[in-house]
C-alpha cells in the first residue's frame, strides 16, 4: 500500500468518534507512520492509555495524571523528604520486616539497577541525554532531595600510591577517582529524559512488587516514551510532562 494511502486509512479510523481498536491493530501491524502525531496517538490507544471513545479522552487523561501525581508524592517526594529531615524513626540496622529503613534499602537495590540501565538507554541517539521541556517541578526544584539518582549516586573513590624513599621515609600520594557515568544528570531545575524514564520504572517496581524491575524493561519503555515525548501536538506533550510524566 502506498504511503499516502496508508495515511488515509489511519485517518479514516482515527477520525471516528469511537475508534475501532481491532481495525487499528490490523492496520498498525505493518507499522505506524510518524506523521502528525499518528504514531503517538496509535500507541496510546493500543496500550489502553486512551479509551476508544474520543469524548471521554480529556476526563480520562486528567484522572490518570492526577493518580500518577499522587504516586510521585507518596513514593518519591515524601520518602525523599523523610530521609533529608531525618524523619525515619527506626534504626538502619533493624531486621524488623516493617522497618522503614529496610524498605528504603530494598528500594535502593532495585533503583541501583534501574539507574545503571537508564543511563545507557538508546546510546545511538542523544534524545535521552537532553532536558525535557516540562520537568516535574516538585522533584527538580527540591535541592536534589527527591531526585532518584541521588539516592544511588556513584561516589568519589579515593586511591593512594605509597612510595618509599630513603631510610624508612614513606610518602603517600592521594588521588581522587570518579566512578564513570554514562549520562550525567541535569542541574537544579532541569531533568533529562533518562531521569524521567528512571522515575517511571521505579514507580512501576513499587506498584508491582511481585514483578518489580527486570533488566531490559528500560529498552521496552524507551521507544514508547520517545514516541509520546516527541508528539508534535504540544497539547498532549505539555500536559504529558506537566502532570508528572505519566504514560
């Protein structure tokens, strides 16, 4: 089928008041044109992010984004503030399964793997290293308290060279070595796309403890996030970020 003919087929389906999902699935099987936001819209429908009834899209999006903002507040903002303020009451070495410290350390084990993976996401393109247009303000304007990568940040390591000179004289030369990072984080008030992906994956792991995060999920989310975040429709793209970064 010629390209223009395929575009028309997609328009015929997407312009209806109620989208026929089965027809869309069949047409999308051979690829979705990246024209006028069709790819992003089709993926929203195919992933059940949007309902098939167009009239309910605005209400549905607001509900989902409000819920996602609630997840950010409960699982990232509040724990981040507690850690910074010393608000965790129990002992870090507590073996109590209900210990907040135990939960914090367990979360950080998962977060460490996520952070490692998202810093290498799609290295062939620069997109994920670039700043988002609409960063999550409650996170990026928090003096780094609520930024996830800070919880598992690579530390500066010290190494020393010992030199012996003359009669028992020892000279120790200290040098600092920074752990290598694939993608560097943004300054206060900004965040890169990989940081947004990191937050999405962390929240998914928190909401699905049975599944949690499995290495490689970042490679699945990356193309979907790219399609949504590159949507030429600024109405979708703007709201997409302003309410957190909810998919």
